[in-house]
C-alpha cells in the first residue's frame, strides 16, 4: 500500500472570532493534511517535533486517533509546544500570531522507510528553517533517491517577509527537488512581489519543475504543466463558510489523495500527467478544500472521510 509521509510543524491553533476564543485544535500545515488523509484511510506517517507538555500529548493523541503514524514526532523534554492564534475576520479568513518556545530546534528522527511511488508532503517555514535545514534536506534527498514523489506547498507567510533573501537558497533547493509545486498568490506576492500565475510560472517555477498549481483563495485554481498545458478550475463554494484556515492544507491532502486513487505513480509524474489526470486529482483537492471550510476544524469531517475511504 502506498504511503504518504509528511514533514512539518505542529501547533495548537486557538481560533478567535470577534476577539473571543471559540476553538482550540491541533494544527500545522502538513499536520492538517495528514489528519485529513488519515480520516480517508490513507496510510500516513508524520515527521515533526513537539514539546513534552499537555499540548504535545494532545497532538500525539490526535495523530493516533486519526490513523496517522506519529512515531517519528520528536518530543523535546524541556520545551513548550508552539501555539498559533488565528483571528477570523468577517469573511472567516484568518490572521495569525505565532508563539514558539523551542530555543534549541534540533529535529532528531530516524528516517521512516520510503518506497517507490510513496508521496512526501513538505512546505511552510519548516521546510526552509535554517536551524533544521540539514535534517529536512537530508530526508528529502533520501526520499527522492528512493523513488518517492515530492509535493511542495510553498506556504510562505508575510511574517517571514524580511527573511526572504536569507531563505531563498533553501526555497530554490526545494523547488529543484519537488515534482509538484503548489503555492498561493499571497505566497508569491511576499516572496517575489508577483501575483500573475503566468509570470510566476515563467520567471520562478518552470526552470525547476513543470508542474505548478497556483491557488487564489475563492478565485479559480490555476494549473501550468508540460507541453503548454494551462487550465483554470473554479473553486467549489460551500453553502456556509465557517473558517478558511485549513483550505490550502486540505487542497494538498485532496490532491495527494487523488494521486493515490487515480494511480499517479512516479513513472506517470516523470512522463507528465494527461489533462484528464490533472482534472481528476485537482477535483479531489477542491472537494477536500470545500469540506473543511464548513467547520471550525482544520481537517475534513469524519463523515466525509468515511465516504472517501479507498478500498472500502
């Protein structure tokens, strides 16, 4: 059975509406993707770190309850787990404040087994953080050499805007390793001061990988790929948007789920996906994204997960 391996941060998301806390849920970009995949019966493993505290125990318990292997989560004995405050505006989009107490980031883990056609999800600041870069890069190179498909979600937040120049070598290394790159127009505005998907693709992405997905909030998803393939996909508008916090993370989860469902292997990726293959997997991404916007959680709901289970 193909496996999805995610590497990324863990946080406790405390969610506010009109400046009052309304929920607290375990989160982190790749973490959210893997919880949704676990709920859909996908074989998933998470590489991360957390503190040895009540929040850390809740995060590990949440992985276990949702069928995600958390044995590669490094627990720091003397650190507090990170927190994220998410403030929802009138459109239920979030602004964030992050609190982290890991004075000695060191990310100590053994590589999980990686087989050909497994899929690795990585991204956000975690994938470019200079302090843990050697360990992250080492794992990505290991996974690539073992035939995994590498999916890179740029997810570069405005809070790191002043570090762009320093971090750019790590970003470019990630683009070079990635088989598929997904980012939002907000990410690319912060990183490159560009928002036009064509310009971003030609000037920043295509040299490294031909497979590029650009999301734009509620506006259509833009695809650019080999042989001049260029396509727009309207987003699915749920009847009632509660929170958009996990929308991008769950688009990633849905696309990866689609790659397994429709047998998009390493060989298919290297040859280049057909337009109908792109249609199928992006549709999965849009379905996952629309579902998560209908609740305060960061992941697809249990009923959706049950309905999407493979090999039922």
